C-alpha cells in the first residue's frame, strides 16, 4: 500500500500531528489512465501461453480501453479488459501491440 496525502492537523496545544490516508497501488495508478484505441494494430503474444488472450485484447483495442502507463518504461501499459488485466508494449513503428502478461480477475 502507498502512503499518500499526508495531512497535518493541530493538537489542542497547538503542535502539529500527522495523519496518513492510505490508498491501494491500483487506486493510485488509476488516476493516470488514458484511453487507448489502436484499431489497425497487430496484436502478438510474447509467450505462446498467452495466445488465447489475443482476441480479447484485440477487441478491446478496436473499441478503445482504459490504459495505465508504466511510469518506468516507455510505451508499456496495464490495460483493463473484460476478463482480466493485460500488460502490453506498443511498437508504433511496427503497428504492433505485444501482449507481455495477463492476469485474470
């Protein structure tokens, strides 16, 4: 869990006391969501075990889906699909979306 939104309050004697509100990591990441629409892109799994998830991802990309950028890697995203979450990499120069990982809800 992330500790966010540190707030200071004054005690009766005038000194400050601290209070933390906690948010789950997923809640914090959702604030950075973008709308991803890549209708004309190919979708390829990086692992043959992910091949059965390609159709779900492709349908989502054709209609548009919420995506959460990976702040540590350019062009990597977590995307929310009807049956789970996918971690993808987008190569604009190749018009390809690579399915890196998938997690069922």
